C-alpha cells in the first residue's frame, strides 16, 4: 500500500481562474519532480472533515471583493470555523498556503492570511511561510509564486524526501516534457446536425448556444448559470461627460428581450461581452481551424484526477466559431506563462523555440512581462509573432484565457424603472509603452452599440448580489462615491425618493467627486434636484449633497476634504445609527476615505485614531459599513 506521505494534494479556491492556473502549475512541477501521486482539486471537491487524513496539502486561494473568500470555498471555510474542532485536530498535517490578491485593496490577500492562521490554530504545521501573490507586481502573482515554489520544493525534499525523488528536475529546462491536453475536442459532421442547431438568430437558439458553450468551457466557474438569466437589448446609450473630454463615461439603459428583470438596489449586473468578429476570424484563420465544423468539448479520460473532471460532454454540439467567440478571449486578455511553454513544444523554427523557452523560464520572467503583460498582447498577436507554432485546438481551448463576464454596479431602482436596468460605465482605453492603443473589451463594445439598430444584438447577462445591501427607508445613510462610484447610489437615491412619496424616510448625506464641474459632473441635474425643496438629499430632510471638484482650482480637492468640512454632520448621523457606504476605484480612495472617517470619529468623539478604527470595525460587524471597489 502506498505511503500517505508520497501523496501530494493541491487544493485551490478560485473566483476568476488565476488560483486554478497557479494550482495547476504546482501540480505540474510536482509531477516533474517525480511525485508518485499528485491531485489538483477545487477546494469544494474535498470533504473538509477528511482533512486530517491528509499528510501534505498545498492550498492556493484567491481573495475577492473586500477581503471575501471565493464562493467555492465557503462551505469548506464554515466547517473549519466550527468551535468543536480542537487545536490538535490537524496535528498530523503539513501544509503550505499561497494567496492571490491585489494590494490595491485594503484587505489584501485576506483569504490566505485567515486560512493560514486557522490551519495553524487547528494544529497543522506550515512547511514554509505563506506566499502572497500581488496583481500589482510587474509580473503579477507569478512574481511571488516563483520564489515561493522554489522554497516549497526545497523544504518538501527535506521533510519528505520520498515525495520528490527527482527534485532537481523541476528547475532543469531540459527535463520538461509535454503530456496530452487535459481536455479533448470531438468533431461532428454538420450533415448529422438537427435543423435547430444550424441557426442562432432567435432568442431561444441564442440561449441554447450560449449555454452549450459555457457548459463546455474549461472555465465553467466564470458563469454562475450556464444559461444567461437575461438576454438584454440596449435602449439608451448616452454620453455623460463632454465630448471633448478625455474620459468617456456612458449611461446605458437595457430592457429584457423576454422575461422581467428581477433585481434590487445594490445588485451587480454581469455581462458576457462580444468579441470583435475580425479578431475571432483572425484567430481561426491563424490556427487553421474550420469555423463551421461542429464540436463538443469534454474532459480527457485519465486515471488521475484533473481540474477538468467536472466538465460534462454535451448532447448538443455547437459550431467551433461559436465556441471560440463565447468562451475564449483571443483579442483582449494576455496569455499566461504556461501558454509560452506549451508553444515552445510546437515551434518548428529554432529561434522561436529558444525565445519561447526563455520566456517560460524564471530567468525570462521580466522580459516576458515587458513583452506580454505590459503591452497587453493578445493571444492573436502572440501567435502571429511566432508563425512556426501550430498548436492543437485542444491545447488552445485549455490555455487561451477564458472570456469572462464583466461586472457593473447597477445604477437604477427596479421600483422606478420596471423591467429596465441602468449602468454607469467608464469606457476604458489606454496607450501601451510601445504606443499601442488598447480598449476595454466590454465597455468599448457597449459604447459602440446603437439602440436604434439593436435588432439581433442580444446581451447575455446575469444579476448577482453585490457588496452593498439595500438599505431600509428608516436607515440614515452616509454615501461616498466619487466618479463612477456614484452608480449604485443613483439607485439608492432613486429608490428612497420613491419611498419618500408614501412614507417617512431617514436622511442621506452624499459625497461625490469629479474633476471639473463643467466636464464630468455625472448626473448633475438629478443630484441637484434631490438636494432642493423636499428632495431626499435636501437640508430640509436632514440630508446633504457635497461635491469635490478636484481640478477646478490650483489645489486639488477630494471627497475626503468635503467630509472633513461636514465632520459634525457626519458624526451626528453616525450617532443616530447611520450606515456608511463607499463605492468607486480601489486604488487609494477606499483607504483614504476610511482614514478620514477615523479622523472624524476620533475628533468628534474625543478618542484616539486607534479607538476610532476599532469603532469602525464594530460598525462593519454590525452590518453598517460597506465598501464596493473595483480596479
């Protein structure tokens, strides 16, 4: 019988796919080092009660939102938090934790930090210090993963020498080999397809094609339901900023093509964007694929467990082109480093093979960053730069970044706009160091839609719960939302204005910020109308509307400056039980606003800044302090 210590279990908790990619790499390197038995599994595939039966477990976990754990980890985490688990429950377990996060957020890598502490509290022994991957690092999370893995293999070889009998092979490029792709593609003759497979122009057929493609995608976890909750069509596309302003912010309005849209204020709309048809065609042509052939995708049958074991083959094949355009991001996302490693095995030109091997090596990581991530090269562009490479479609399906849904805070109240949903979207564009013009995939696509020519354009969408729960009418509110951070608060104010017509409502203080009053004062007339007469932001209602125009004077003024000016009113409302909601960019704003709140509480309540910080944490635990931020 195999010794327990010769088995390595790698568990991952992923929200967007990065943790899965990192876990797969851990598994590949362990196999290269000769590990007799490696399992790479999503964390929800393991019964947490069986954790003491393991001897070595590597955890790769991401942090989402404001320090939240991924959805797939919630059941596992709840089990670990049980009070009846003793501090010796995991005394036989050796573990290591690698986290993926973004230091632009306040609760950076919170999931990894909490998991590491809890495992230790339950008696498990860490093999090495937890690793913290940072999206802000020039090389992304791999900047921390490379040295962390090197330390992990060295320590594992010391503690359990039988688990990696060929540990030196891990870092030896000449020992790298390529196995089969973990999925297989089955091709079907179009002659045998049913007539309803051959068109996707009506709503029902569109839903079937999207559901089929998403169900077959190796990255199924990107889709809450394989079938879209709604197929929307756009009815309004309005620019909110001046035409000559560098920032283009739009107000979009959508209606459902069939069923009624069910949501509440504070919710998030996730949209699956359409890719540029020319880019999809270029990818298919470059890879010598037949766009009109019918395919199904399923897990390759292997003896070992695979992260793709949960993929189910579908009864209904779809066109290869439909699969590519709905699931494979060929024209906006940059490929991962493993993509370059696999490409090197299929390069027939020696100089291309050497360059690809260099990019895939630790020594080439910085140069790969300059070439790939910093320039945001797309899959199509990378393939065109290495013309001798002809990768099998199975590998492309596995390695091309998945086409992800994009999430937007809803900026409308369903009570005010029945069967409509509104979004406030900044149209993303930038210039790379080599002067390439780049555009955000989803925002640019939406901006290019013409509501008066919308026939046939169905927008796949899902409604999900955001970080901002809907407040009851009786709850006083302090809202801070500069820029497009005002989006969810437009919905809040709309709903409370409607409630105010039939009942008594509590006051709202709203702090908004933009660059110039004449250029990007988003929803100016709406806010000013609510700040006058009997509006819910009016002084007569105990509320207030305060705007910081950062560039209208020599010295920059931000929302936190306006907050300090209204320090007494903020504290008065907090003293009466108000809740605080913050929304906007994740870079510095949430931390700066939180620090300002701590200063206000400290000054107005006569306490230290540390005590004020604890006061805010208690407010958060009481369900009255919320942040929704995006990068």
